[in-house]
C-alpha cells in the first residue's frame, strides 16, 4: 500500500507476438530417433538469459506473417536459408503472461526439418549462431521439460508439444501420427480426395494406438491437437482434408461423451470412422450421375442436339475419367477428348492412358493430347471444359492444377459459348476467407529440371546455377525455377459445380463454408 492507503497501480503489460522455430533432425523418418535443437540464449539478450529456447524473434509490423518472421529470424540467428530447411509443422498459436517481466507473449510455433548435404542443404555444420546465443544442442523431444535443472524458457514444453504432438501421444500413437503426416506431406501424385481419405485413416490409426485406459478430457485434447496437424499437413489440399477430419471428429465426439467403457468407446470410434470411409466410396457414382443429368439437360439436348461432344480437360482425376466414360455410354454420343499434358508430372498423359485402358466397346471416343502451351488451340470449338477442384473458396473460386486458368481464359476467347464445369466433392469447400489467405504450395524445382535433361539445350547450365543456390554477393547471375502446383479460377468463369449432393450454387458453397468454419472453431479454437 502507498502512504495514503491507495493501491499501487501496476505497470501495463507489454504485448509481444513471437515466432518460435524448432529445428528437427529425423533420421529415416523415425520419431524415436528424432532430435530437436535448442539454443542457449546469451547474456546479451534482454530476456531469459542463458535459457534454452527455439530460434525466436518478434513479429514486426513490416513482416508479412509470423512465418515470414520465422524465416527472417532463422537467417539472422543461424545463417540458414530455405535451401537448408523444410517447413515440417505449423503449431497452434497461444498466449501467456509472464508477470515477472511484465510481458504478455503470443507464441507462433513452427517446426523445420534440417536438410543434410545430400539434399542440397548445409546440414548441422551450416548453423552459425549469432550474438544472441552461446551455442546449441540436440535433444530427444520427449526429454524436454519445464524443470529448473533443464533450464528452458517459460512454456518451452507448451511450444514444443504444439509442433510435436508426439510428446503427448505415447510411442505407438506417436509413430502412427508421424507416419501418417509424412505420407500426406510427401504424396504429390494423389488428389485431394485420396489425401482426405489418408487423413481419416491416420486419425483412425491414431485412435487405435492411443492409450485407451483413460479416455478423458486430456485424451480428447490430444486427439484434437493431432487432428489440427493432420488438417495442416498439406495446406493446398487442406479444404478436403479438414472437412473429412472434422466429420470424423463429429463422430468421435458423439461417442466420447457417452457413458461407455474406454475399450468400448475405442471400438465404436473405429467402427464409425470405417463407416465414414465406406460411405465415401459412393461419392464418385453420385457425382457421375449428376454430371450425366447436367449434360443431358444443358448441353446435348438443347436447341441443337449433339451426337458428338468436344471436351477439354487436364490433370489426372479418377472422378473426371469415370464421369466422361459414363457420359459417353449413357448419352450415346461420341466424345472428342482433348487433354493438356499437364507438366511437370504429366498427369494429363496419365489421364489419357486411364481412359484408353478402361474404355469399353460401348464408349465411343477419341483422345488428343496437347502441350500445355497449346490451350488456345485445344479449346477451339469445344463444348465443355471439365476440371476438378483441390479447394473451393467461400465465394466459389476454384483452386486446381496449374494451367487451369490459362485453359479457361483461352476457352473464353476461342469458344465463348462453351461451359466450364467443376466436378468436386463438397468436402473441398474451404472455411470462410479470401483466396489470398490460402497457402500457395511451392514444390521442388528438381521436378521441372528433370524433364529438361537429355534433350533441352542449355538445361545443364540452369541446373548448375540451381546447385549454387546460395549464390555469392558478387554474382549477378541468378536463376529461379518455380514449381507451383495450383492456381485459382474465379467463380465468374464457372457455369456449374457438380457434386455428390447434386448441382450446387455459390449460395450452397457459402453455407458449407460457414459450417466448416464453425466446426473448426468448435474443435480447435480453444486448444
């Protein structure tokens, strides 16, 4: 109390938003051998001197995002760039107050995998600590703790477990979780639908392997945290994955709240998720039927009935191939299929081979493959452009394989009467937000470079320049090869959304988007 008995006013808390980055080494992808780097803060920093911590720094007003802050701080404090690290996990942000120093911290945790030299990285030898640290060491993540003897910064374990849920899952469940996430991250062949199924299977395997002796609130929180990371494993496919996962969580929650033995809860949870997976098998058939009905009513039986249908598409999709073959059989028309090759993985070529392989005598079609740059030529006189979707924004914009937008723009110019049709599961509708908020997936430039080898003059010069990715301060010869997989098609260019629930409008998409957003808040907001 003061001399006049008036309570002393405490100083207002200073609020700081921080990006904290953990480096991991994952030998053979085995979580049992995982190691995390912790850095010893020096005596020159303002807070938590000589404590162990991840690489961290304040989010500045000029930083585009906390992730941009993380990359800047990593470069400043270790000398590493993106060529030596790979984003592994994005943790759920959280806040806490440290009254001892008058701060309220908001922590944005990230996990990066340290690339070794065989992958083009610099490895551990490339880490050069600056004045903010006295050094660093490698630890088993499960050994990190909050004790004074360990000597970590406040809430170190909370930050770590948000990028490494294995900390709480136990060895068997941790292995299932790590394996499932790696499979999702590394699969660049399957589409969003298949990845969503993989995500649900990962959740199912996780439930089967978690400790079922006490299915309590802690169990449920650990489950939701793991599900958060499953949803974030592939941002470009995140809409389909998230929708499928929150549907699974709906089912799991309904059983979790019942008065049953732990073993019975686990049994029913697994059975319910298996039922969800079985129901997904009927999705393609429903989309196929809606597609055929749409063509019958809007394309082939209009004022000028057609006995031949010119269709332009790209990329590989089992849904598209099934729909096209069904249309040819049910409508009794000849299909003139035009397919862009879809570099660098040539999914369009794969689609053409699928159609030729499964087509029967009852289907009459021809297939013409075009280079991606020939989209205007391929679009001449087409009746419909058929595309899939990896994401659908809350306003009806569609994210699909790169090359989709030039294809549609070419069609608008050379065949303006053609219709653009999207074939998609409803689970690909994203939560509310603009397309600018969606992650852009950059992929390994080596995928592109490999396609040039052996036949493209000068390809070796480009490759040599890329191998010197770090460059030098005096060199003016720099090269960048961008390998982006997806781009957005504005809703105004789209005539129809064909789904397993019928023909959808933008209004239907808005409703589903709001549902996804509400479910995400319900399961993840309070983590």
